[in-house]
C-alpha cells in the first residue's frame, strides 16, 4: 500500500539548481526560435500577404518561449500563457512554428510532471489540447476557404489531426508517468527512512535488553562476593582473639573478594542503564559449555567440542559472558546456517580466553546485523575484548571472540 495518498501528495517545488537551469534553457530556446524566425523569413519558406511585421513576430516568439524560464515554478500559468501566445501568434501570421510548437508540447508535459494540484493540472491540459484542436479545425474550415480541393483538404486535415493527437497524447501521458515516478521515489525514500528508524529502534531495544540481562548477572556476581565477604568477616571476628592466623586468612579472602567485586563493577559501569528483577536459578558459566554441545547434538548436529590450554578460574561475569557468546553462536547455527556440523573450541591463551565456533552451513552476511550478534558484541565490549564473525572462504560461518582475563582471579 502506498504511504501517501496520490490525490493529496504534492510534488515539492524545483530546487535552486533546477530553477537556474530553467532560466538558461528558456533563454537558449528563445534565442534558437529567433534565429529560426530570421532563417524562415530570409529563405521565404512561408509567403503570405497577411504576415505580421518583423517586430510583432519577434514579440510573439518571445511571448511563447520566455515563459519556459519559469516552467517548473509556475507550470499552470506557463502552460496557459504559452498556449494563448501560440494561438495568437498563428492568428497574426507568425512565421516561426517549428520551435514554438515544441515549446507548446514541453509546457503540456511540464504541467503534467510538475503540476501541484493534480485535478487542476489534468483539466488544464485537456482544455489546452481541446483548444488546440479547435484552432486546427478553425484553420481548415475558415482560413483555407475553397482554394484547396476537398479531397486534399480532407487528407491534410486527417494527417494534421492524427499527428497532433499523437504528440499531445505522448506529452500528456509522459507528464503523468514522470509525476508518478517521482511520487513512487518519494514513497520509497519515506519507507526507507521508516525502516531505518525501526531497525535503529530494534537495535537499541536489543542493546538495552542485553544490558538488562548483563545487569541481572552482575547482580548475582556482586551478591555472591558480598555474601562471601560477610561470612568471612564474621569468621574473622570470631577467630581474631583465639586464632589470629585464621583471622588473617579470612581478611585476605575479604580483600580478594572486594577487589574482584570492584573490578566487576568497574567493567559494567558504562554498560548498565536499566535494571530488572533477577532471574531464578544460578547463572550459567563456562563450565556448562558441554551442555550446549550436548543440546546441539540432540538437535542433529555433529559437534566437536574441545578445550585447549590449562583452564583458569574466571570472574563470574566473564564466565557467564563466555557461556552466552557460545550459546548464541550455536543457536545461530541451528536456526539460520542449515549446517550439519559445528566445531566449538575454547582456548586459554596467555592472559586471554578465545571462544571459536565454526559451522559448515551456508554462511551469512559479513555485516552481521542480527540482534544475536549485537548481544555478543555488547558482552565482548564490556570485557574489553574483540569479536570477529563472518562467512568463511570455503563455506560455513565463524564466530571468534577473544577476551582478556586478569592474571589473578578469585572465584
């Protein structure tokens, strides 16, 4: 369905550049018409005792051609003025008709292509065309007289009417076609803008939703550390006099827990803008990645899951992010890739954890505009990591995330 009502839409007026072009075009056409007038007079192509004086003919030529300088600004007025001047010039015996007849056709076309009010534009064009045919009829009936044989007069009239009807119909239909094309382009631009706005809103909602989920997970992480710190503080208080060594151990645990909790808060501070109720159940972590592989196998994929390097304990938020990234990558494989196999690899590198998910499916666009990719990108960015994704040269799709982890962590 069109986004605008064709009867209500008004074509925007010409730009400054288009107005300037019209001025120069009108002046150029006027100059060509005047030159042609002198050529016709000098060659004697038209010989008649009723020919108007040269000065008057020049005035008629200018009256017909100069309105073209404003044809797109005032198409209605220009078409009426040119039509009236054309009939007046012919009635007075103006000898220049080759260029001015083209100007008349151009004015009718312009009125169809640029007329603001479509109803008025249509009526004016039909009225001008009707007036022109009435003038042609008057020429053959009144001015030709009996000096021409009836058969010749009939043949000439038929030829003139058919040729003019074809030209007038072409100008009328072409003007309408151009106007419809411009309106269709306007609708496409409007719909494109709406789609872009909707896509931006959807992406923003996805980012906010992902931040809410991250906030829930952060809530669990901080709550865990604060709870552990409280338990250790209570143990320290009870053992401070009886067992100083145990109290020091508890204080060390409190220090490490506080440092880890503060580090988690610092990483998330820039990402959190909304809050929500925490989800029930314990958050999933990197230790539950084999469950993702098992579910993928149950769905019919041939899964290869491998861990390289020596696993190290990770902060809970990082562990959860790793789980979600692999989960989303495998989910995309199941939903979109039409793959038969998926390879999930976890690599513990020097200070980094690498998550590598590759399938043998049909691949996908390299821009990765899906909402799942937005979520993965958000999680990786929160932990100062990098994300690579895209189709592979030999087929399939690959998601690889590298996330740094602290050298000393406490779980």
